C-alpha cells in the first residue's frame, strides 16, 4: 500500500521509475506470498497433530499426514485416499487446508487488480518566449536619428506611442499598488502572482520582474531573465516664482537658462503648456540624438499643480525622480540578451524608451539645444493613469513646506513601476517564438499509476481478515491437543521412536517402503498420551496411547 501511494503521488513516471515500480511490485508481492506461505505451513504443522490424534492410522497415512503442511504433501494424501477409494474426515480436512493454502499464497495477486499503469499520450510543447524583435514592439532599427527634434519626430513618435500603449495595457493587467502607510508590506515577493518583487531601501524603491515563459497552457516566470527598475525621488515646492527644497529656497524661475539646474529648467517648459485645468503632469528632458546611446538611468519629473494665478505665478509640488534599469546581473541597462529576439544594437534605444514611458504626448523645444517631453494626467481620479493614487495632501504647506518622505517614496514607486508596466503589457500582446532554436512540438506517452483505493483497501482487508480467521480456526481445533513443537524434525523423530523400534535395518529405505514394512506388521499409530508408572504423562505415536490430553505434568 505504501508503494502504491508513493508511486501514485509521483504523477508521471519515467522509464526507470516505471521499471522500479514493476520491480518493487514483484518483489513485495513475492515477499508477502512467501510470508503467507510460511504462516500457512506453520498452521498446517499444527493441525496435523490434531488429525493424528483423532483416530488410529496406518503408517502410510501417518507419513502423509505429517507432510500435509506442504501443498505437494497434501496432494499426495488426497491422491492416495482417492486412489484407494476411501475419503475420510482427514481427507476432507486436508483438502480444505490445501485449498486455503493455495488461495492464501495466490491471494497477493489480487493486488494486481487494484491499480493500472495508464499510458497517456500527449504533446510536449516547446518553451515559448515573447518575440521582442517583432514590429509590434518597436519599429526597429532607428539608424537615422539626427538629434533634431523636427527631423526625428516622425521616426520616434510612433515608437513613443506604442510603448505608452503597452504600459497602459500593463497597468490594467497588473495594477501594481503601493501603500506607503503599511511599512510591513514594503518588501514583498510575487505581487499579484505575476512574478513581481518589491524592495524598499531608504528612499529607493526597486521592482523586479521575471519575464514570462509559456509552455502549452502553462505560464511560468523565467529564472534567469529578470529586469530590475529602481527609483528615488526628491520633492520640491514652487510658490510664485520661487522653488523650495526641504523648506529652503533653492532657485527662481525667472533666472532659468541653459546653465541652470535641471530641476529648474523643466518648469518653463511645463508652464508653457500647463494651464488652469492641469493638475498632474509627467515630464522628462530628452536629447533625441542620444536615445540610441548606452544608458541605464534617466530623470523624469512628476508635477502637481495646486493653484494657478498666472503663467509664471503658480503653487504646487514636483518630484525629480532618477530611475535606473538593471538586468539579472545588476548591469545597467537591459543588456543584449534579456529580451529574446531584440537585436543587440537596439538594446540601448529600447532601454531609453522604457525609462521615458509616461512622458510621451507633447514636446517642448527650448531656446537652447534641449527638448522636454510631457504628458498630462488631468483626468486623475476619474480614469486609471500612470500617476494613480498620488496623494497631494502629503506635499506640505506653502511656500516653505517640506515634502513628506512618504510622498517622495510613492513618487518613486510610480516611476520605478512604469518601465515594467510597458514590459508586462507588451508580453500580453506580442507574438511568441520558441526559446530554443529549432524546438517544436514532440509527441510523448506518459505513464501514470492509477490506484483504485477502495478496491486496494478491500483486498488488504480480505487478506488480513482471512489470515485471522484461519489462525483462529486452527487454534480452536488444536485447543485440546498437546503441541510442544510444531515443526521440529527432532521432536518428530522422538515421537517416531516407538514405531521405528519395529524396524530392523532398512536404513536406506524410502518413507513409502518403511510404511509398507510397518503395514505388513499391522502396525497402527495415533498421536496421544500415555501415563507412566511415575505418574507423569508422555506423548507418543503408537496404538496404545490415549487420545485425550489431560492437564498434567508431561515428561
């Protein structure tokens, strides 16, 4: 039963597991049959003394009864009695015991009716992965970028739009949420069962995503294709024309030029488009000519406007977020082998587009050689957006209010998850190709052990109950017969001493010849007791013994 349970729990059995099961099934069945045979032989050796004590027997019958424990010995007795046309109670008992002996030894075979080794044909599907070289991802390569906004826009804008679309699908498919008030849930693994892990260290939040692999109807996470996106943000407030960080004045919008800090340069571009109804905006400085250059990090800005008093007189908060992509080996960027099918020469361009997801909608060109990409999220709260659930109440009081570290961490969450949303969304839409070159569907046959447990338990119970019943019957039948040693040849030799004294010589005679010799002398034998002059009883095989076995001292 244990063997059946173990192998049934293994599911599909390979060739060696199947061979191992067959070998164990045969071995254990043989051992059980052997043990049952030994038990039945022991019981046969007990019941023969009861038969010898029942009546006076001829020497030939005594010899046959003594050998009845073995199936061949029982058959010889039955054949002898049948041939001589004299079936007795002894014959019937021996025939019954022979039947029980055979059934008991063969009953183990019934376990073969309790299980099946089913062969289940199937198809082994190749491992499929997303084809990142598909034009549905990006229309690559882009070898004609000049750095001039007007010239490059017609090449880049379709890719910007496509990546934004993938990120939107990813946001709907896997809405990665972050509760900044629940610090016990900062570091989690397998968010939403999608293979996304989150780790928070200080002011930096990192999301890790294992690319998907597909095999038939099963979807699993790759063990060695992992992309990490980490971000940290600095929150600043602006009031009228001034910018504050940590409650301290750090700059003025009025004096912004090409040499100003990046966090100051973005405001004129934002103010050029942002108007009274704009409450949320995501922006990023872009150098179009460098989009194909190696890069692993980028800076974006999340803008929240609270009050509008004029084109350059506003109140609000904005976050400067630095986001970095790394591969499974913590190398900056996405490497050349992370995205299957993506040409190595296009990995830097792809990494840059992922880092700027969420900012592609309109573009502003400064008077100096720089551009700003922006996207408005004025409908926040009414439809899903990349800036969903950003809490404006955490941004502090104006004009010198400090931006909460919780707000900075939540902004980092928004910035870190965005590149992964584009990857997740693209995986749901892009075509799939075999991971291994030349891999294809392969037919196979699975071997599964199916156990019919009610039947197996029934067979085990029947064998166990049968043993107990036979043991009980034999013990009951022999309850009034003195049995000191069931199957010892020495004890039998001692009991045969009286009869063998009637035989002179004949040391090489067979048992049949000795029985005939004693029969010619009209010797009769039974198993019983004899009272000696000392008052002690002895047991013997002879014709003058008493068939009763009193409760007395024997010697």
